[in-house]
C-alpha cells in the first residue's frame, strides 16, 4: 500500500494531452513507486504505454488496474533489464504492437545500504548492472528503433540527487546514478543529429512502499525533514516532470539532468 500523503500535500493535476499520439515504454513500472506513477501520468497525458517489469505478478496487477481506465492503450511485457535479449524484446514488442516507439523512460534501478568496507563485489556489481548498465541497454535498444523509424523521440532516465551528494552506505547506488547522469549527457550528443533528446530527472526523496524496505523509517523521517517542504515528494510529483521531458514542450532540452528536489544543500 502506498503511504498516505502528508496533510496539506498537493493533489496530482489532470492530464493535458501532452503525450497524445506517442508510444511510451516505462521500465520497472509495476508496483507503487515512481515507475508506476510515470506510467499512469503518461496515460493521463494521452500516450499509449508499455508497462514493463521483471515481476510478473505485479506487472499483471498493474496491467489489470490500468486497462480498466485506459483500455487498449496499455501493453505489458516482462523484462529484466540485466538481460539484453529481454530488453531487445521489450522494444521490438512495443513497436510491433503500436507501430513505433517515441519515448523510452528508464526507471529501473536497484538500491541498498552497505558501507564500502563491508560491501561485496556481488553487491556492487548487481546495483551497477541494474541501475547503470540496464539504463544503457534500454537506451541503446530504444535509440536503434528510433533511428530506424527516421529519428525523433525522447529518452528520459531516472537518476538521483545522490549522483551529486554524499550519503553513507550508498556508494554503489550513488556511483551508479552519477554514471546515469554522465551517460545521459554523452548519449544526448551522440543522437542529437537524429532529432532524439536524452534527459534525466534526479529526485531526492519520493515516498512509496518499496522505499521503506531498503531504508529504515527513522532515516526516512530524517531525510524528509531536510526537504524545504518538510516532506518527501509523492511519486506523481516526479512523474509530472518526466512527462514534461518526454513531451514536445521540452523540444530544446537535451543532455540535461533536472533535479526534482526541495532538499537543502
């Protein structure tokens, strides 16, 4: 269950057709986190959306819930972003079903909490493989499809303010997210000639049920107090910025990392 929003928190705005006619793929979009909020926002903005996740049961539940509201604008495909065959199947499946791919949103990431001196190679490698290399695999597959279509399109990556800021126990995650930021900037230059934009968002703290499984409640409360509004973001507040970057309203933005944060320095 998604944690209740704090009293006085804003409500999600209605959609304004920012993505009407676009085909959008969102990785790690089952469950209750940012990915699910992004998928729902893109649907609210008029897109046809491909839900993707490696958790089959959660993906099926998300598909059932969203098709009730958005009918034939939803497709779901199981994908593990650490498996390039899965990734290529995700992109080709989206294009086969909807005729093209306009937006790839790379939300898949893996966190954890471990001091560097206690961290194993496997812990380090797993976080980097999902969070950074998974973003690379999905971006590569999406760019190849967009270029084959004649160019145009957008990629939006989910980074984190930890790509800029230090936090104990987060060396692997912070390194991966800093890598996502650098990758975003370089990929943007590689495909600018094709009219494809590549940007990223960097949230600070977005509260959802899965977050409390990897970060203790006292630490979450402390992080929330550091925010200017005294609360964590709601997942939809990140999703609206992603939708903007995916839309034609961001036509001159590429290689940018937009901080979705109210955190004090």
